[in-house]
C-alpha cells in the first residue's frame, strides 16, 4: 500500500492535486455525544448558563469546516460551497447526534471538513455543558457518505 502523504524518502508531504479534475464533491459525517439526564434537560430547556447549546454548536461546527486545513496538517484549503450542521436529539437515550454536510467543487474531497464539523459541534456541546456533568462521551464519529472524485460514491 502506498501512503500518499509521504515522499520516496519517508518525508511528510501534501498530496499534489494540480493534475486532478475539478468535480462536485459532497461529504456527510456524523457523531454522537451521550449526556446525563441533567444535561439533556438543561439543553432542551435552554437552561445552560453559556447559552443556547445547539445553536452555538451548530455555528461552531460550520466554523470548524472552514478551519479544517489549519488543524489537519496535510489537508488542502478548500473553498466550501456549503456547510451545514444539524442535530438529532434522542431524549430517551440522552444522546445528541450531530450531522455535518460539506459541499465543494474542487480537486479534493470534503470528508475531513465534514468530520471536523461534527467533531467541533460535539466538542462545543461538551464545553458548554461540562459545568453540569463532565461524564459526557463523544462516540462514533464517522463518514456516512461521500460523493464525487476518483474513488466515486461511498456510503458507510
């Protein structure tokens, strides 16, 4: 197996995408945070002292997509056409699922942007709620779907 982020001498490098075609690319990622009943009730009741948790986490997730290349060393900076973060709240299980969809027309995919968006949103929920309970668990962050590029369509 060839590792594209290393040159022939084993040095780290950014992949050269200059010869690749520009294509429409979409990536969807998701992840979940498990919270206590106290945290769930505070989030749903808009009673967290730091503010509206899901609205702030939504904005943070979108901001995360735009900062991905600054956080992940070999990621190419991308011009995003769109980034959206939504949440599915499972009150009974005390779980909040974050879903991020990132879109671009470019020479490389937006998987890392979608994954970073989900991670940032979930970390923001943790940060805003840790004064209530620090035992939250972030889990199952993964790519759900990828459209476009040489490797084609991927679904988890």
